[in-house]
């Protein structure tokens, strides 16, 4: 197995370097630089800081250890086009109306995305990687630095000027270095970076292409199968869901249908995330080299989760934890000591990213943003929210049955709206969502409570 040569994150035991008092006051008066890092199909537990004892993510773990790790972070729609629109706009799909891969933001809506609002406030803005909102008329002219593919799904192997193929993660890392080199001394900046990894390369069957330096990583590690990989959980789904046309089942067959396929798919998934972690290490090292490390905020999140064979599925889309729960780190070197290393259990959402980034720069949050400033919410004595509305209506049955519902700290209600089929899970006692309680008369009162809450949240999401 190749040894993973980790890049030092350069986050020592002290957050603030030994600057003199004048320099410290200068940093305090500056607007922070902001870097938002987004991974593709990155589930919440695929990171060492979230308790995964197999995957190697030392640089992300270091960020989490010196920042705030949100242990219960979710997306409001588990598909990249919608989630990315929610990240940029701070809005539910029901409000921003980006429901597919083709629809772009209108000019008015684009102007209210967090990068454009920061640009209006004097920030230099850049975007690298997979933009993911609309297949035409990408807003490249609005950005000071733009390096995005025009494809809805980037290739993993990208030719350079000499025709040599470079992995997409390495290409993105190179672009980050270029951006920082160009804009490190030109005032505050906001750089949005969107990795293709660890999303598989779409195809028939889907495949994973990993960086050469990681191709043997995890090869000798045993990968256990999840509890709900047992066929009985797939067989427990209703007939409309349990078909060979369901995309999540179509993709499960070539990647997870045997223990051997499952193990190798998970290894490749982890290898791609380790590749992202290496890029994060290089980024933080360059910030330190440029003298930007004490005034640059880094936010890291996944655009949605990913089934690794759970419930007999591959992908995302539906309401299970594997699909909707993601990693989220907010690292701010200016945080007070009481918040450094915080592991927050409050529910955080993708719609919170935009208002949080704007608040960091003291830019007013538009009234039509539906998220919250996560850092200010940490000082409250009660959780910022107790539940949220989930929606996924792309395609529909039979390929992707439409589902909406409510997710709370201890309960989950999902309604497959085309079929009137309900799911109710007691996630406090059944975290793997093995037993649907919707038809159990003992829980009829709870079911009715969740139905009412669902109707209320659906209205407020619009």
C-alpha cells in the first residue's frame, strides 16, 4: 500500500501566531478572506473527525479540531444541482425554483447569491471546479477568477497544455494555488471551490477514477458491510420503489451487489476523499506562506450524502441519513478560545452557508434568505432549529420517486407524494432506519403530529 504523505495543515497549538500588538489590531479591523470548499456526494461519516476509524483525513480533522464541527449537518434536497443552488442562495428549492440540471439563476436571483453580494461589498470573488447550477450561460463574467468546466459533471482526467492527463482534484488544487497567488494582496477575497470528488464518474456502470498516488491506499483494510445491506431491507420497500428502474438500485448492482464490489467501491470512495484532504492541506500551507492564515475563514461541506450500499441502494435522493447528512466544518482563526474545537449538535443546513458567509463579512443578509448565521446561533441557549423540511422532486417515479418530509433531532417523517406512502422512523432509537413505524398504531399520535408539522414547514419553505 502506498504511504499517504500528508501535507501539514500548519495549525499549531495556538490559533494566533506571535504577531505584535499593532499587527494583531490590523487583522482585527480587516474583513476576513473567505474560502468555501464543497465536496460532491460526501456523506457525514466519511471523515476521521466524525468518528470514521478507516478513512485518512488529517487536514480536515485538524480544521475541525481548531474550528467548529457541526455533527448534525444536512442538505434540504439531496441532489447536486438543487443543493448547490441552495448553498449559493440560502434558500430551499421551493423558493429558488432550481429543480433540475438545466435551469440557471435569473439575473436578479444571481445578484443575491453570496459571492455576488460579497463582490458588491468589495470582495474579489473566484469559483473553481463544478459550478453545477444550469448547463448554459454560466456566470463567468461576474467573477474575478473563473475556472469551471462547462460540463454538468466534470471529467476526472483532464488534459493539460501538453496533453498529459491530470486528475481533477489535482487540477483544482493547482487552480487554488493560482488564485491565491493572484489575489492574496488585492483586498479581501471569497473563493468558492467545488470538487468533483468523491462522486463516481457517471457511466454504465459508474466508475471511480482515483489519483495515482492513492490507488493502493486502503487495499489491505477490511471494509465491513453496513447493517442495512442485508437484502431484507431492500425487500421491505413498497412495490413502486422496489423496481429495477429505480436509479439508486440500477447503480447499486455494479458497485455493491457483492461483498467484494462493496469493499472496493468504498475504498475508492475513501481514496478520493483522501485526495481532497491532501488538497486542503496544500491550501492551508499556502495561506500560511502568504501570511493570510490568521485572517482567512475556511468552510467545508458536502453537497449531499451518499448510500454506500445501505438499504440496497447507491447514490442519494431519498430521505435516509446516508443520503441527506453531510460533513460541515467552520474554521475561523479569529474564533474565541471558548469556541475552538466545538462539536455542535445543533441542526445545520446547506441553506445556512450563504447567510453565515455574509455575516462573517458584515454584509446584510437578504430577507428572502431562509438560512441562519451558524456562528451566532452557537451562543444561543436553545438550538437554532428543532427540525427542517426535506424535498426531492427531480424526475419522479419510477426512476426517482418524489419524496418530501420532516427531519427532527429524534424523528423522521417521509412522504412519497406520488403514492401517498409514508415512513416514520424513531431515529433516536433506530439510527439506521430499519423499522418503518408509520403503520404501527402505537405511533399514530406521533405520525399525525409529524404530518401536521410537514404541512406547516412545506408552506414556510416557499
